[in-house]
C-alpha cells in the first residue's frame, strides 16, 4: 500500500506541515506521494527534495514581519501572493 499526503494552504500556519511530516516519519509512516497547494506545495517540495530540515531551520529563524513579507502581497501580479521569496529559497 502506498501512502500519500496532501498539504494545504494557510500562509504562515502552513509551516505546521513540517511538524506533521516529521511526526509521521517518527511513527514509521513512509510517505510515497506528496502534493500541496500554496505553502503546502513549498513544504512538500522541500520534503520531496530531502531539504525539509533546511526549510524548518530557515522558517524557524524568521521574525513575524519576515514571515509576512514572504507572501509578496500584491494584486497586480494576478494573485494576492506570489510566494516568489519562498520559491527563491527553495531553488
């Protein structure tokens, strides 16, 4: 049986996905497939690329203001948040 996990949106609250994945791993649950939207996509990408600890350390170091600034709020770009700063970090 394969196990998949779908990670949702939620801006800064989405960092909680890191803890969920780590708790599942600690319980011995092997995640075979990961998907996500918004912040869940970033966390899922970090997990799939083996960089979850790096993302956790970086996210833990952010101040509240830095976390808010990551969203790149601006309607002119075709959406409310571009997420470009987080994407750049994962690149």
